[in-house]
C-alpha cells in the first residue's frame, strides 16, 4: 500500500487531480493547499463557483493547523460518531480562498479509512474531497457508476483494491455555531 501512496502523493505534489476511494463514496481530489489544482478539479467536475468543497485531514493535529478553534463538542462528535462525519468550522486558516465559503468557513472530515489516513499523513496536507461525478449528475455509489467522461478527465485513478468498507453514501454534516454548539445540516 505504501508504494501506491507514495505514487499518489508525488502526483498530488505536482498539482494533479485524482479519483480515489474514501470512507463514504469515491472522491475527486487534489491537494487542498494548491489553488491551481483546486481550480482544475472544479473545471473537471464542472463545479459552479461559490459551491463549497470539503477537505479531509489525517486527524485532530492536522485539523488544528487549518481552523482557528476546535471546540471540545466537535472532538466528541468525531470520536462518538459511528459514521463518517463532516464538520463545518468557522474561520479557516492557511487554505486557499477558493476552498472557503463566503463566511470563511470550511467543511472538514477525518476519514475512517486506512488508505485515506495514510495518504493524507504522507502528503502532510489536507486533501480536497468531492463526489466523483460531474456537477448536477447523481453521486456514484460505486466505482462502476463513475462516468467514463469523468474518469478520462482525471490524472490518476487509485486502484479499487484500496476501497475499504465504504458506506457508499455521503457523510453526515454538522456546523459549529458562534456559541460552539453543533447544528445538524445533513
């Protein structure tokens, strides 16, 4: 597995866009600190400007590098959730403006998937993660459902053997409010 991870990290460090398995559904991804790669990902996906993307981080330590505050409630929610959980954090930092909402917030998930964890840790940067579909098309539940058009647009497709117990559904989403309480979005 480490050989594959090193190969993918080298591509991500060159600004490439990948198709890869996550703990939810197959994702379209790139380095979250590379604004040119982010724009290319949006072009490949035909994503409308202003529509948000989420990022994946390897754990709490990496999370703290990219948001101003991590409330205890958020940590507890991540630890207790049996399912993948994306949390929208206010006041992101050290990320390209093209990733952030108008209010400077960002959705972040710590994936429950060994391949993603190791990939992000080796990259030592967050990974953009968006469903592997062209905007306005349904999100594919499996690799076989990803359109050939999208497959042909990416620079690399991670082999499906690295898909591990994916739920084949999007993550739950919570938002941190001004008083640090959590509101369920999805």
